[in-house]
C-alpha cells in the first residue's frame, strides 16, 4: 500500500511541476460536495464549512467548543427574563459587494430564516422569535416568545449567518448557485458541482473574532476547494503537495498520514460527532420497540471501531458523548450488547426465522431499507452491521447515495432506517435537532411525536439556570434512549491534515469544520 501511494504521490508531483503557478492560492481538498450552499435551507455539514468562509454570524465559537465570543455583534445584553437580547453591531463591516453591513441585514436574515416558504430545517436554532427589529443602524433588538438557554451558542452555527437581501433578490433561484454575497473573509467566485468551489480574498475584511491572531484579511489571494471522492487518492494528493489542507483523510489512511514526513495531523478537541442509524418509527417493520432494541444490541461496536476505524473512533452506547454539556449519565446503562436477548426480543415481537434464516411475520421479510451517504465511513460500517444482523435473522437492504442527492432521497421517506454522522454542540443541541415533533419529517426522520418529549425540550430551552436545563435535557435523553429510536454506533474522531509548508493551521470542532475561517494560515 505504501509503495502504491508513493508512486501516486510522485505522479501528482510531476503533474504539478508542469502546471503554471498561481500566486498565493490555498488549495483545499474535500471528499464530498454539498447539495446547496444556501445555509438556511439545509442541515448538511458539507455546506457549513464553505458557508462559514463566505458568511459571518453575530457571534463566533471559541476553540473550547462552548464559549460564544463577539463577531459581527461586538457586545450584547440579556434581559432578566431571558427573552430579549440587545446586540450592538460593529460599524466597520462590509459585504464582498462593498455594501455596508447594518442592523437591517440582521433583521432580514432572521426573517428569511423563519419564513415558512424557506422551510429551514434548522430555523429552530434561532429560537422562537417574537420580534426582531433595528433600534438604530447598529443595534438589533431580538425578542423571543420564551427564553432560549442556548441562543448565543446556537447563533454561532452556519444556519444563522447574515445574508445580503440584495444578493438573494437579484439572483433569485440562482442564489447560492451562481453567487453569494457575504461579509466573511472569503468571497464566492464559482461553484462547479462535484468538481470545485473557488473563493477569493475579501480585501476589506478586518473584523475576525478574537480567537485569531490575524483579524484579516486572509493571507491568500484565493482558495480552490476540490472534491476528490477516492480515499487513497486523497492521501496521495496531500503527500504530493497538491493540496494544503483537508479533513477528508479517513481512518483507513490517517495512520499513514500521521507518519508521513511532509504532513501534520491534528485531532479536533473537543469533538462531538456521532455516527448513528435511526429508525423511522412510522414504518411497520421498525414500529415495535423490541425490534429496534434487538438491532441495537445484536452488534459489536468495539470490533467495528477497531476493524473499520482502526481505533480512530470510540464505540458509542449513548446518544450524547459523556464530555458534552448536559450529558445524562443514566443513559449509559440502557444499550447492552447481547445477541441472545436480541433473538428473544424478535421472537416475542412475532418475527420467526424463515427457511432462508431471515425472519418473517405475516408474509413479510424482516428486510428494512437502509439509506445513507456513499462516501465516508458509513458504507463500511453499514456493511459490518448488515453482517451482524443476518446472524439474528435480519436482512438489511443497503441503499448508498451520492452526497449531492442523499438529502433528496431521504426526503422521499421510503425507508425504514437511515444514517448520518451528526456533529453537535451539546445535549440540548442534539435533542432539539432530532426529537422535537416540529422537526418532522426532517431532521426528525424517526417521525417521533411525543407531547412529553416536546414539553421537556421546551423547558430545557426556557431554563434560566444550568441545573434546570440539564435536568430537562437529561429526561429527554433517558426517554428516547429507552425507546431505542437510534442505534448509536461510533463517536468519530475528527482530524485535520495539512502540509507542513502551511503554517497556522488549527483544528476547530464546529459542525465538522476543523478548517474554520482560515485567518491565521500562511506559507
């Protein structure tokens, strides 16, 4: 393997030496493209890192993964009842087009996010807005119907970036395809789906958050982001110097990347990133909790972590990582791997082995359709689980999809099980994303509709102190874990790989975005 990669790397180097040099270009590699770069219309993480390059949020997330710090908003005040936030904005910010940033842009951005026509799956991240208004050109009054204990944390997320109304209205249906006008350190140039995204330096940018040494502008004239789907090719391309930085080296090759003399590999810490399989409970085949539990306990997560991830992931027996804010310890005792119990549960649920060993009930085979993205770690994990479950009489029917169409296929709702690897900030973040009935059919693809869940989530969001927030989010975790709505499989380590010629690379944990803003990068 090492010899083959060395030869491929040498070939890349030879090709590069024949190409004309492009002054101060930052070459970035990714494994998969996004279905859209309109931040308000998707939950897809491949959208978020590029969006964060070209658009900004009111607050930024510090390196600790927990602390919101000033960004477009230089300060804020919160009313005693937790319902009103008054943001004081910077007065020295402009969009790439040259248009000056004001409070009107903030008002427009959140009104668009909340517009039912947008159908923004992450609109809830902005809280239950009662009224948002510009008190003056650089003051925004952000009034909620009820307190939202994690509002500032959520405002760091890509879905809450500030948008230029003129850009949206001028481009119409071509917005985020032919152009996006943002206040970020990089400006959008072009997007060729599944091939590349090109950005250029925002020369006026000087308002980077305090977490960076360089407030801006960036030190490169342009950024070229290319999509390379083949795993071995990605490592060879990094070794050859074709690319400067990537997060797309999978566990199969990360060990080789760590030993490559020309590469630096950094693990993002903290990092909460769960690979799970979820059950669409409205489908007959997985409507019975006993069937869901049987699948959940019939596999060996430790073997999957070692054999597929080569130790670059931890087995996940809980939905929320033990290191995350408001983790509920009681959930650690729920999922206990036990193949014999899995068989008994399936028998009790009426699914009996057929002549081919696959269980049947009322003439129906226990063969659920499983949807997931064809890139990354999930395909191999799905195949491993498929093997385990066949031993207890369950025949997973695997349906991998390209990342650009996977969201659309999942939106068709014609499957029993799906998988994504979800990054999150806290227990409340993860619980609100998936288990709120308002988020049916996506991202609440379980179609889980439960009044008690919704009430606990509401109380957690509205909590005015840490103890109450942790209590209610803990109750949600205990409930949905006991229902076996998901199969948590792995907590995935996240790595950033950069060429040693690149200086100032530091891995950030936000929403699978180890490469965030790029302000301190240089060669």
